[in-house]
C-alpha cells in the first residue's frame, strides 16, 4: 500500500492499531463494506498488539482462545488457554490469509487527528522514521487498545537504591534476564503476577508472590474437552461456532450468578482453592479478597499451575503492603522480610485511551472524560470517529467484533442514503453520567477521570453482555441518537 507521496494519502477509513481489534475491523470492512478503501497504521514494527508487546515468561491469554480468537477463523485445536506467542502468530497468519497484512503501514505512530467540518474529513498525523506524515480519511477507527505501550504502572518504594539486585517491570521484560537459581519476588496478585510466578518457578530457586491484598483466583483446564469432541464430529466452522457460543453463554451465566449471589460465589472459589492446597494452609489469609467477585476481573490459572507450584514448595505467598526495599529483598509493613535477588513489579498498567492520540474537532481539543460514549463505540459530538473497546467480564474480541460489524452497518446506511457525516448527539433532556467501567481495580480507578462516561439508558448505556449487544446491533435502528448530514459544514461539534 506504499505510495510515492504519503503526504497526500486519502482513504475512506484509517484503522489505528494492528492487534486483534484492528485485524478484525479490517476483515469486517473488507467483507461487509466492500466499497470502502482502508488502511491500518501500526506504531510497532510487528503485528499483534498486546501479544507482540508482552514478552515475559509464561505470558498467555486470560480468556479462552475460542472467544478471544476471530469468529471467522477457527482455532485449530482444543487448547483453550494459549501462550502469547501462539496468539501473535495466529493474528499474523489471519492477516496474511485474508489479504490484510499488505494494508498495514508499520512504524507509523499516530499522535494526533483533527476533524474539519468544512472539509468533512480527518487529518491524521503519524510519526514515521523521525518525520511527521499526514494522511486524511473520512472515518477514523481507533483499535489501539486502552493502555500505554510505553510503560506500565510503577510505584516507587523507599530503599530501592539500597537493593542489591535487579528490578524489572513485566511490560519491559529484558530478554537477557537470567533468573535461574535465583530468589525472585513478584509484587502483585493480578493476571500478570499469577502468570509469571509458576513460570519463573521452573528455573528459579524460589518465587514469592507479594500481594498487598488477595485476588480471586480460579483454576481452569488448559484444554477444552468438549471442544475436542465437537471438533472431531462437526465441520470446522460449525464446531468453532458451537464452542464459541458454549463459552459465551457459560461466561454470561457464571458472571450473572456471581453478581446476584456474591457470597456464594466467593465461598465456591475459596473451596476450590482449599482442595488445591494442603489442609493446614491459611487460605483465609492469602485467598480472601476484600471485594466481591467481579468487582475486579477474576484471575485464571490453567490446570491450577500456581497451586501446583505452591505444593512443590517452590512458590510461597506473602500478604501485606510493602514498607520498603532492603539490601537483600523487601520488607512488609507487618515486619516480614522477603529475600530476593530479583524483584518483579507486576503492579499494573497505565490506561491511555486511543493510544494517547490527541483528538481535535474544528480546532478544539476533545477531552474524552467530558464525553458520553455512544453504543460503546463513538463519542458524543465527535463526527465519523469510532473506537474499539472490549468487555471487562469476557474476551476483548467479542466486543471488538460487535463494534466492527456495527461500524460497517453505519457506513453502509450512510452510503445508501448519501450521507457524509454521522455524529452522536447527547439527548437534550440530559442524562445521568456513569463510569464506563465499574471495576474497583487500581488501574481503572486511576483512569476514571480521563475515560468517557456512559449514560443510564440506551443507546448510551454499555451492557457487559455479548448477547444483548448482538441483538441490539441487529434490531435497534442504526440512526438512534445519530445525526446524519449530506453537507459536512452543517455538522459542528
């Protein structure tokens, strides 16, 4: 897709990001809105997004691959929980198979995008090889995820300079790091920590997971036996669809039960953990969170690998806030000392909506925190702009694909009616503003002021339910609370 003069490039749709969401969006545009021209701008030099960025030991999905993967390209085995490198390869193979890879411009970091109502188009600024390139498009589709790729969340503790070992954040994992025969402390208890700990334990002398407070941890088989049976008896696509819907409906059911009866769900999870550990293990101390199930995302451990590492004696848990680093490790506020040669700060992500792209509409900066989110995919008052944002209680790709389909529906509607611009308009009677994510997790709470808000009724309410979203996409009118125009100058944000 290279052009002699990239300064003058214009396409109907620019997709930002070549991860799962971006490739899915491209496939839907290619198959459902065939008359539209498009390209993908990717800041990195490889495809895959999250699954190319994270390189720490054991990195894997915390959702099953049958729902995390593409609905149009079946996963070929019954392996449900998959390593990051395999997911990245799957994304790249999909892009090649469907003619998407050739439409990606790598090394193009989008830093700004400005909408002109007079011209009826976006001007996108991308940094490439030390230069700023400008491309234009009629529609801008942000598929760059929700967190900062440059750095993770990294609090500082007293005494760090005294520590005699190495401090590493998983998001910037050094390939040359040798932890063989070392004492390792992992600060954190989220998805990254529970993934890292059993993987590090394979080579390290001992690994201590240092958690300020416990997290809900659930063991799940790495292989899906039902998927294996369905793959043997059904055609490939039919099997994939059946497995996908089985997992979708099961997830919705389990989430609903947990929210309706949180005490019972918490007790069920704790009893599962008791069966994984010795009878005298203090489960209440290390595995009793201070919040209800799904107030934060549950952590998944395939085949109970974390608990197996604990039973082997190579992994232990220290519960309590870190007071300071010491020369030989770290000390908790309780006075407990944890020895370590290497300390891993698995302390979370930094939320960075749109990958940090500075949006402007007719010269005025767009502040996402002041906007309402429309159908989970557009911002009030921002014309011809779409964003892909996944579920908090299910696989990210489920919501991304719903969004991509809905975008194509809008584009096709506009093409049939001869419209140039679509803009979500907040109802005149006003609306209650609610946080778009209800999680109590630290990374969410830190980001809430910068995130758009949802409303208390459709189409401004974002249901965390794939079935409801699919039904709404099919049966809710495409023009609900959307303002369409044939004259670009008539739309002012």
